[in-house]
């Protein structure tokens, strides 16, 4: 088989969407690493701009103030699935963006149209630059960011399963409170006017409730390989 055909087969754009706690990040990173693709966590970018605004005194309850400040920070995402990085104005933000304060404010910031326009453009440029193919995970990738993605996957799971996973990640977090927070986040993300959380019409839905992480990874790898062969 020629090198050109090999390149065409390997250069696949995969969009993985779904709410928090469905295994998006772990699955996306593992699939990208296994198949030699780049990886982009779009949620980290929204967390990064939220963290920057909180750090720089922007009133994140004021959409107009958020919109005015949106273009100021410089966000750079590394796309190595084995060691993804994110910096804001040259500062490593991988730790700070995971705080509870950022988690509680990110929906409000990401709902502002000016923020979504800027971050969406950034995401598209990263995907376009990934000549070997890329796995992009988020909430509006298949519907808004990359509607022409080669493969779209929508991960789901029951609120109980998602809360249990997230509580495990947060080490000792209250299960009921975590479940309520996830449901609230779902409502905010699904109800926003600009690029809401939604399953694309042509996405493959994978319910991860009863699956182990490895089973989800194997399922997605199979779907991607099938798409490569079809191409």
C-alpha cells in the first residue's frame, strides 16, 4: 500500500462528546495514544479561560465583562495524548483549572457567545493542524466545532454512574452532592443558547454505565478502525 494511502487512512478526525463523568477524557486520551493520533481536551480550554478571568478579577457573573475580556488570554494546548498540556499566557494551568472554584464557574463563562466563538476558532485551528489525525473531546464538537468530523461518538451514562466516577476522582466527595452538581451542569450546558451540549444526528451513542473503561476504549478503537477501513 502506498504511503499516500496510508496517510489518508490514518488521518482521521474523531469527535467525542458527552456530559461529565461518562469517561470522555480517559477514553479519548487512551484511544488517541493507541492509534497514534493527536488529542484535544476542549473542556480544558474553557476551564483555562475561566481560571484566567477569576485570577484577573473579571466578574464572571457579568456576561458583558466576560465578553470584553475574552480575547485577552493566550491559551495554548499541547496535543500529545500521553502528556497533554495547557498554558495561559505561558503559565502552566493544568493544575489550577481543575479546582472546584473553576468547576463551579465554567458553565457561566462558556455560555457567553464571544467566548465560544474564540475558543471554537482555536479548536478548529488545532484540528486542522493535526495532519496525522486527532481525537477531540468536548460537548459540542460533533454539532458545532467539527460538524464534518470523520467519526462522531456521544458517550452517555446514568447520573448515578457518573457521580460515582466523579466522586472517585475527587477523593471523598459527597456522592449525592456530586450527582446534583452534575445534573445542574447538564442543564446549564444543554440549555445554553450558543452551542449547547447535544448529540449530533450522525453520532454513534455509547452508553458507558455498565462498561469498564477498557471496554469503552476497545469499543471506540473498533469504531475508529472501522472508519479508517471504510475510508
